[in-house]
C-alpha cells in the first residue's frame, strides 16, 4: 500500500513569475486602502470646514442683525461721515503757525527778519539784519547743525550790505532756504486742549 506523507514539504522549484502576481495584488491592496483612508480623511476635513464656515456665517449674520438694532443708527452714521470730512479737511489744511516756532529756533537773538515770504512748496525768502559780520557767520553755522538741518536746508545768501539802523551800523542781506513741508501739516501732539 502507498504511504501518505503528512509532513509539509518545502517547495523549492517556485519561480519569480509565480510569486509576482501575489506580490502585485498585495501592493495594489495596500495602495487602494491608503487611497481610501486619504479620501476618508479629506471627507472628514471638508465636513469640519463646512461646519466652521456655517458657524462663521451665523456669527456674521448675528453681528449684522445686532448692528441694525443700534439705537440712533442713522445719527451715528451721520457723525462718522462728519468726522471723516473734518479729518480730511484738517489733514489737507496748511498750518503756517507750525513753521514760525521752528523758524524762531534757528533765528539768532541779534538777527531781525523783515519781508518774510514763504511758499507752500517749501521755500522761504527773508531779509535779515544783523549787528556785525560775526553774526553773519553765526547765522550760516546754524544751518549746519543737525537738529536744524532736518527742517531747514539749502541756504543761499544774497550780497550783504552795510546800513545805518538808528545810531548803529548793521549789516543786511537776503537769505533764501528750504524748509520741511511737514511743518505745515496738522500736528495733534502740539495742540493743547482747554
């Protein structure tokens, strides 16, 4: 009688071509499961984002409804429009009073200005009278100081001449220089409230 061998036997004669289809099926199965997991995760994220959008729209609608119920709403809008118009007028107005204190800071105590002409494009022409020639030199040196150069620069002097002022002799000349145009703008920090 023939005997049955119940022991497992190793198959040694398998080739790569017999093993390849099983390997490809397993790889494809892993890829399909990964894609299904990715699309499932995307579906969950889309649901969360949709809920967040809905909540944001609900809060916007609630805020709009609350804004519509503000008492005297039309008056508030009218005041806001008035304030915007006022701010644009104040912002575009030229304040020559801002230039004069800065000009006083660079003026020598002995110098006297006359015939001052300033333009909104940033130039000043002034007739200056000083007691002596050293004062002319001091007048020139002031325009080289860094704290004044930021506001006044490009000094040009005309010919100076000797003139009699009372019983004293003085020297007069015309000076032309540029000033920083921001001195003409409204500065809320420099104003005082009563």
